[in-house]
C-alpha cells in the first residue's frame, strides 16, 4: 500500500478530488457522483485532519480502513475522525469503472469551536469503528439521514449570519444521534453475526482463564480480546452493552470472578496464591476487585462453604 497523503483542510480535499472550491472553509457536503476519479490511479490512500461522515454505494472498488477491507456494493454509512487512514483500491480491469453514489460530509474540528460538539463529539464511539463495522441503513433510515444532510447543505448555501453555525451544529448533533440509534438497532437486528461474537467471546475468555499461561500473561486487555475477535474495541463494547448490559471489561471481570470462586470453593490455595494464578501481581488488588464485584471478601466467600 502506498504512503497515505495527508490532507489538512477541506479546500485541499476539494482540490485533491477535482472539485470546485468549497463554499465554506470548515464544512462541506460533497456528492460522490461529482468527484473526479483518475482512471490511471488504481489505489488512493489518505489521512484527513478533519471529520468525515459518508453514506455511499460503490461498485468495483474496495474500501480499506486501517487493516480492514470492505466491499461497498450495499448502501452504508461510516464515520472517520481526524488522523485515521483511509484508502480505496479500484478494480484493475480497464473496462470496469467504479461507480459511486451518495454523499460525504466534511467537518473541520475548528467548526466545533465554542459549541457543544467541541467536547461531545468524542462521545460518539462509532468514529473509532472499522469499516467492516459500518452502519447498514434501511430505506426509511436512509431518507431520514439524507433529509438532515440537505438541511445542512441548504444552511451553508444561504447567506451566513450569526445563527448559521448553531443551526448547522444542531443538525450535525441530530445526525449523530440518529446514527447512534441506528447502530443500537443494528446490534439487535443482526442477531446471527452478533451472537457469534458473543459465543466467540465466551470461548475466548474460558480458554484464556483455563490456560496456565495466565500467570505470565496477566489479565486479558480489552484491546487483546477485540483483536482476537477481529473487531474494534469500541464496537465490541457497544455491541456487548446493547446485548448484555455489560462492557467488555465487565465481561472480563465476570469471567475472572467466576474462576476465582471456583478456586476458592474447590481448592486449598491461599488467597495470595489464587491471586497470583489469576495474573495479579498484588493480592490486595485481587481482593479489592473481588469484594467490589461480590460484596464479600475472598475469605468471607470461602468461609461460606465451611
């Protein structure tokens, strides 16, 4: 893969993609069908210094985000924060041209200055999802999102006044909140694939805590678990919260406590020895976590069996 091109401003993006100069330097809605695609370029890779929200359909092209590759033959929506690597690989067949429909909303972080989104945009975890964790929209949802984009575009097309920024910010917040709702729906409706992730998580944690290497490896991290399941940490936590009410870290702790209870009730190992076998450097840390999760100390739990 080629070294990605860094694009610092929305004006640079317009120039890079063969578009006319943006009407506003900090925000732009681009129709994908108007983007100039060089037939001689088979691979593009770039890093944006601004936010990108896209809803598109693409044929004959592969979209890559980080190490993940995805085929956008279906209509989808995905989100990128500043600094993320994004690339497109076009079909090498010279007789086949990639076709793009949809839009892309570009927002420079400076547009959020002194608004509620300056801080709150970091709370929308789907900006850290991988492309293969993209949002699939129903026709009704797609129409809702397109309506908001048209409102944003119409507002900055009009004469800019002191109300414009707040009106556009409120529309962006509405867009992000709808996207969050639709992701929650997707976690529930895509049951087969999501329950496979849950089953894989259970097996992964069971195998990990039954492995003697736990002593040297320590407790599994959220990033380790997500990597093993081939999903991003933020997507995994979002999925688990919707399906089980618990985060990834809580699932790890739950499996840990389950294993600790087994050792406390079926072995003569001391609390310190059990803590060591479960990957804790300090027994006090294990005891504190155990009591926090069960409301009793490890010794009190063991004594309840005598």
